[in-house]
C-alpha cells in the first residue's frame, strides 16, 4: 500500500517533540511566582537562572553538528531523553544555584530542537513545501508554551511546584519511545512509497544537495548568507524569550494577576503564536503566486511580521490588563510570523549536510540576543520597569528586517 503523506506524519512527530521541548522549558516561567517565593529567590537571581539556560543553549552548533554526523533519529532521541531527565531533576532543587546548573544542562540538551526540525524539513520536503513544513513544526514551540500555564498551575494547585517538572519531564520520555518507533530518514523508511520519494527528490534544489561530507564551521562563518540569517535572529529572538520567561512575572508584579488568572490568560500569546507559525508560510506562498522569488517572499513575510511587532511597544502604556494581554498576543503572532520565515531560510540557502549545523549556529546568535536582553531586564527592571523593553522589541525587529534585505543573497547555482 502506497503512503503518500508520510512526510507530514514525520513533521508531525517533530512538532510533537517541539511541544514537549517548549513545555519543559516553559515550566519554570509559569512556576516562577510560586517557586521564587518558596525558595526565596530574587528577580536578579532569577535572571541568572534564565541566563544559564540561554548561555548553554547557545551551544546549538554542537547539537546541530552531532545531528548532521550521527543522524537525526538517534541523535534527537539522545538529546530528548537527556532534557526530559534534567527537567524532572528540577523538582529536587532547593536553591537558585542548583536551578542555574540544571537550567544550563537543560539548555544544552534542548538546543537540539531547532537544528533537528530544520534537518527533518530539508530531508523530507521539496523546496515549495518547506515553508509550511517549518511552520507546522514551529507550531510545537508556541503550543508547548501555551500548554504550560494551565498544566503547571494545575500541578501546583493539586500537588506542588516540584510535581510540575516531574510531569512535564516524564512526558518527554514517552515521546522518545514514540520517536524511536516511528521515525527514520527518507532513504531508510520502509513505509515511504516510491511515488512520494520521487516527489520529494524532484523538488530538491540540486545545488544544495551536498556531498555528504562533514560541515565546515569555518567555511560557514565566511558566508554572507549565514550572517544574513544570524544577525536578524540575534535581534528578533529576544521577543520570544520575553514572552516565555518574563510575561508571567510581569502579569504578577505589574498587572497583579494571581495564579488562577495566569492560568487563564498567560497562554493566549502562544495561541496567537501558533497562528503566526502558519500565517508566515501562507504569506510566502501568496507572494510566490504573484511572481515573487522564494527568498524575497520570505523577506517580505519577515518584514510584515516586524511591522506588526510595533504593537508590543504599547504594552506598558495601556491601562487595561486585558489590552496588555491583547498586545502581547499580537506580539506572539507577529514574532512567529517572522521567526518561522527566517529559520526556514537555512534550508533554502545551505546544503543538506550543512542545514542542522547552520540552524544551530544561527540559533546561537538568537539565544545570545535573548541572553543579553534577559540579563538587562533582570538588572534594570526594578529601576526602569518593563515598558522600555517592550518598546525596544519593536525597534529591534525593524532593524532585523533591514539586515535581512541587505545581507542575504539568493543562490541559484
């Protein structure tokens, strides 16, 4: 029996893995108001904890290199099993120092998710479908973050904050078993029909096939297109980190939400982000139908997202907390519109044997931007408040769009 949609089932597995990845990394942010109070952790110390995660996740190039060398199936399973166990160990932490160490280890393991997703997209999808495939697996990031508030609050109210980490970590181990059972590369997958294999191969750019050699990090760093993706990621990714790590504390300290209200409203920006993951690829397809070339279409979608991100500048100026939630939701939608677009470009501009490494290296720059921004919030929030940071997010994305248009050059041969 021929299977004609197997590639979408494979990207569905990646999406499920991304859901677990972002659920586990978001557990701390939702539990933070309770955890910080019980362990007597200050806001500045919390910024150190989040910085440990962001510092370690900048080792994404290492994750990407490992995935390129040993293969996606076993490499991603190894990383996922590690982050699941580390997440569960969070429940045994008794001070901020232990949490910082665990967050660093978690960041190292979870840095594999984006390179893994892009490698799967590059292997399983023809060029015209990669944008939508990238959008589908990136839904996992926002859906996992969306799932965290109600699940974590439920665990805290019914048990304690420690149980939230144990539950989310255990879900990761279940996913690892499913992944090992069902996933394989197209060349080895027993259920891939010849018709679908030919469809995938026919849509792959010949100049991006690669020789199968190990990727050269030095050569990649010399490429203009690498910087054309990496620098916009550096400027744009702080928006996602702000939504993931700081919004629950913002809603508690500034908007005076209690734990129940956080469970009711803190997931809404991530629901909007899910829609943005699909909206970005739809914009690209619409532009292509009007004759715009692929790379320019991606840049156009990114720019549209950056323009919509201007709404986040108003979060600190509105009186209504519900208007603030609405603007934060717009930010989630806008950010994922542009984020999924620029992330996908690594598979448009680099060879198959380089994609995971490039995605990891670009992720390093994105997380470096997030790390710097998070430390600034932790150090300056008490004196200047959150408003200047919301304004700066809008400005940074517009600069990122300018760099994307200036640096990236399309390869056709």
